[in-house]
C-alpha cells in the first residue's frame, strides 16, 4: 500500500513536506507540490487521500464577476477564477461564474437572491459587489454557514476582502506626474464619473497627492464621456500650454481620439491595462500606466476559500491589499 512515507522516499523529501504539500501549505514551493501530486496520481495513492481528506462531496463556490468596460479587468479576474478551478479540480471543487454587466447591479442582487433562496448548493461565495448595501442584506443571514470573500470593492467590515487600494493607486499616478512636471506648469484633471468599482477612489487619491505640488491645476472638470473629454482637452490646449493630463475613466479611449501632434510636450499617466494602453505606451503617447494585479487577487481569494472548505481553517476578517504595478515602455511585456 502506498503511503506518505513511501511518496517521500521516492521523491527524496521528508514525510512532513509531503503532508504539507497535500495541505496546500504556503511554505511549500509550487514545483514541489506539483511533484507530490503528480506522483500521488501515478501511484494511485490519490484515491485514499481524497477519501480521507475531502469527505467525498463536491463543493461549489459561486463567483459573481463584473463585466467592465475595462476588458483587461474582466478577463484577468475570470482567468484567476479558472486557475482556482484547475488547481483544485482534484479536490472536487467547482467554481460557477456569474457574469453581470457593471451597469446592471440589480441583476447581480437578483441572481444572488435566487441562488440562496432556492436552496441550491452553495459552499462559498466570491463576489465583486455592485450594490453593497443590498448584497450585504441578502448575504448576512447566511454568513454563519457560508464563507464569503469580496473582491475589488469591499463589501462590509464583517466580510473578508481582497483587493487593490485604488486611492493609493491614484496617489501613485500623481506621484509619477509630479516628478515629470515643473513648478507652475499646467495639469488638466478630468472627472468622468463613478464606475462603481474604482474611478472615484482613483480620482480622490490623485487629487489628494497632486495638490501637494505647486502646479497650475485645472479641474477636476466633470465630463460626460469620451467625446466631451476630447473637445475639452482640445479647447484648453488652445488656451494654455498644457503639460500634464489625468482622467479617472476612459483615458485610453480619449487618447485614441486625439491627433498625434496633440501629445507633443505632454506627460500622461493612465490606470489599468488593455491592448489600447499597450499601444499608447509603444507609441510613447503615455509615459506609464499603474495597474492592479487582478489575477493574483482572484487566485488568492480562491486559496483562502479552499483552506476554509477543505482544511477547516477559519479565514481572518482582513482586508488584504494586492500590489499595484507600474508599467513603462521599458518593462512592458512584449507579446
């Protein structure tokens, strides 16, 4: 009969290392964990392991993901969920993704109510909450039985949250521009509204930091979308020598509508990542972008739920902040 001790001997590692690899202990390298699981599968030890450790029943996690205009965000958070599904497939963990448009918040609330009220199997919930008060009202009666983790937008202080500090990210953008601009130079700030996820915090963080500089700050100007923003930038550029621009929303779409000559002598830093932003970096129309690690956010959330569902570990009520990444042309990953 295959045992953990024999697995350890075959791989030249300790029995403790094998046990920790099976428990998804963070001290074990991914390479070692993979070797252990691969050998377990080959030697048919997996059957005994699954039977003793997972108590047989498939566990279902419902993931409520937001479809945003920022396609990078939507794609990366779904990729993170898919990674969870693949990584823990051996344990009979299933991730059911529910995708809702960012402008259809009530649909998300209704879908959550439907799942919880019809007594469907719900072993865990991952959610990017659009209507935080309504979502919390729906979830609250179930919190003692169902572990819940919010992503991107903090749902409630009672709920574990993993996400980016967008206020800080706005400050990072302002800090980069502060190094590029000289005393008295003109900077335009565009406010293109609240996308329910991040843009309000971006703007507040940016304004807080940039106000510390001795610049000629124009705005924030309330704008109603791309075309109005483009017209305003053209108009102000004719009236003043503009050296810097920040928009909390639609930045890449706004930049696409401006002629190449408009960018001469201007410093622009944006948020997020997309094919359009990559192109703007390659064309040297923007000097940098500050982006969140959405994939890591979703993957870490999945790992916490796994530890709760399969190892009976209690998730501490934390706000875990994922890192922001500054991307310049020089460190842009070429495809």
